């Protein structure tokens, strides 16, 4: 009897799940989209899709474009510099530093190319600068150690 109730409840839910909620979370922005019917993204293993009722899922998105549909409308695009994706209880959470959403593929592709790549280049440059400062600090510490051993 218990199994029959579980089976009925599970399949009743399965038949009524037509969409899910998408939460886009950036460092300074947030968007919530309801009635999302599908999502397509890319992680290190390649492209994947999520439909309503998908099992719990977590992955790291790569730099680039993802896309989603609201209630079987045209695709909408998300440009992002990578991020964390988590799907649970028919809600999709994407956390990233920054994102752009647009209906026009060409426009968002250009925006991705111009803005997000510059941001990534700035981060790489900052990391290189920090490494250089670190190297210089170690050289000075080594020289101080050499000078102290001569005294």
C-alpha cells in the first residue's frame, strides 16, 4: 500500500512538471526566470542539457554562452565567465562573477567577446603581477638572509 501511494505521488508529480525556475546570481546582480522549459550549457566534459524534473545535478560551467527557453519560446542566451551550476527540486541556480542575458545571439556573442574576455585578461594580468611581486619579495628575503649570514 505504501509503495502504491509513493508510485502514484511520484508519477503524478512527474506528469505535472513542465518547467523550472532559473536563478542567475552574479556578484552585483540577480535575475529570476520562471517557466523555464530547458537549459543548455557546457562544462569541462562538454555540452549538456537540463529539462524539468532532472535529478539533482552540480557542475562547473566554462567560459562562454549557455542558453535557455521560457515556456517553449525562442532561445535566450547567457554570457558568463564560468560559474557554478546547481539543479535541485526543479530550480536551477547559476552563480558567477558577472553575466549578460540577451535574446539576440550575435549581440550577446559580441558582448561576450568584448567585455568578458577583457575581464579575464585583466584577471590574468593581475595574477602575473602578484606572482612577480611574490618573486621579488623572495629574492629580497634571500639577499637579506645572505647578508645576515656574512655578518
